[in-house]
């Protein structure tokens, strides 16, 4: 089951951790709205804890992108992933 889920997320464009997490959260929300999963419990609130201190975050280096990939390829792959996500959403809603 986990390998099927992994393959589905990768086929929908979840090739990075951030993209895979986003897809998984959207799918989970769809299942909750369809009544197939119980809603998540609320996050606990502890008023007596100190708020976390903000710290300076160093500037991040830019990640180089392949020069042979043009913008039309990127938009085509993102629109195909979006279409696949819409198909999965329709299937989940029909459950």
C-alpha cells in the first residue's frame, strides 16, 4: 500500500519532499471532507509556555536549475500534475 501511495504521489509531481507533503495534505483533506477519515484533533494550546524566540536565519543559496529545461516544459509538467490531481479529487469525492 505504501509503495502504491508513493508511486501515486510521484506521478502527481511530488518529486520533492515539499511537493509530496503538499499533495498528501490535500489528499488527506479530501478524505476528511468525504467522511472517509476522522478529522484531526485540534492542536493543544499551552498558554503558560514561553513563545519561541525568533532567530536570524541566514540567506539561502540559490539552487541552480538545468539550463536545458525551458519554461514551456515546466508549465506542461505542472499542468499535467494539476490535471492528475483533479482526477484523483473526483475519484475521492465519488467514494
